[in-house]
C-alpha cells in the first residue's frame, strides 16, 4: 500500500478475554487519541469476540470516535487467521494511516499477518510513539540489542504504518462517560472465519497471587534467591503488601518460578506503584521491563550492582536477612 492522501485516521486493534476488554487496549487508545489530535483525525477501534457489543461502548468513553465490532460465536476462541483476515479487510477498505496493536502473543501474530498481506512494514515491541510534524510520519521507538539501546523507526513510503506496543509502556486513557461516538456492528460472511486450526481445550493457568501485569506492588527475585523454595519468602512479602511475585530471567531459566512471572525484555513489561527487586543485579534486559515503576526499591549485597542506579531506595544487604525483617515489621503495622 503506497502513501496516499486517502489514508487518514489512527486505528487500534482491541483485545478482550471472555468479553472483558483488556487494559492494554485502553493504553493504546490513550496514545492513539494523542496521536490523532496531532494529526487532526479520528480514532477508530476494532473489537472482535463474543458478547462484546455492550463493552464496546467503553471504548468510546476511552477515546475512540468509532468502534467496529464483530460479535460472532465463530470467533469465541481466538484464532489468528480469522482475526488477521478481518483486520486486513477493514484496513483495506477504510485506509487508516496508523494501525496500533498490543504486543501480546495474539496481536503480534495478527499484526505480522496483516503487514505481510498488505505489503507494508511492521515495527514490533514499541515503547514510545510520536508524530513527525514535517510529514505526519509515525515515530516508532523500540529497544534493540537486548534493550541496550533505543532506536526510532519510520515508514516513509507505505501506509498504514503498523506498530505493536508493549503493555504498560503507556498510560491508560481516562474514561469520559460524556464522550460520544459510533459503534458499528459488522456482519461478515463465512469466508472470513475459515481457519486451518481449531481450539480443542482452553486451560487457565492457576495463579496463587495477583497477575503481575495488574499489580500495584511487585516483589521480584533474581539469581541471588538461589532456589525455588526461597521464593516462598518473596511470596510472603508480596502477600503482606497485597502484591504479586515477579522474577528475573535468570530465576526463570533456573526453573525456580514459571515464565508467567518473568519481568524484562523477554518477559513482561510492568509499571507498578512499587517494585521491590530482591537479589537482582539490574541488567538492561531486566530494567527495560520495570524501570517505569513509580518507586523502585533494590535489595542487593553488591553495592555496585546496576540496579541501584535506577532505584529510588537501595538497601545494601543480604536478601535473606533484609526481607524477613521487612515482613516482620510490616506484619506488626
């Protein structure tokens, strides 16, 4: 798709689970609204699933001017092929100049399929977006070389400009119940829902604590935790603080804690109010996933550990001495 004055508007591919709109959609809407205001154009959002007609109105409140809804039992279980086919068709017909997708496992797959089908580029895992006032181009900033550097990518010659955005890298839009917009329910024929795969069974992962993506407090452990049993200490601290347990890649690679707890470049990006790093050295690959936390507290016996450079508060000491004391003091409050 070549650059053309016909391309106008910022689109967001929304995500939902069991009819509940995911927070990352609101994060993208907040940024889309900001970009659209600079471009003087509208924001549209696409929502696919089952029983999503009513939740679609919330997308208007959160910044969308128009919401395209595909509410169909044939996509009750998320499948990349039908999703990509639907997105590609709508983009081809409506010509948005920017298409934003969450950097989740689903939308990464959908966005790449859409980009290939439309013969345009795709910038993955963006952490910042802006507009170049000279040519209306999208400035897509992402970490590279394992998070050691940040680079800004532009797409000069093709539209739409497609980017996937890491969750928690941007602030959620604030709901305004007074906002007005249009919700359009789409009816699609059978050809859109064909898929070479099918969902046999959906198994929800059991979680003993709050999901780290939603937690206001995260207590994370690194290589210094030494073994799986020692994460119980961090779980106890997280429980006292009504928080969640996170981990560095080193701890996950050792098999001490499941991957769903991993924070960092190859894990999840989090933005809690408080992040407590226990025995984590602070390599750039980990920092890129948590440095936007409001308050960072580091506990490490190595006073020269890089984590102290980003920490608001640092405790130089053995985690096995410091953490139990914290737990005891907090329990007595």
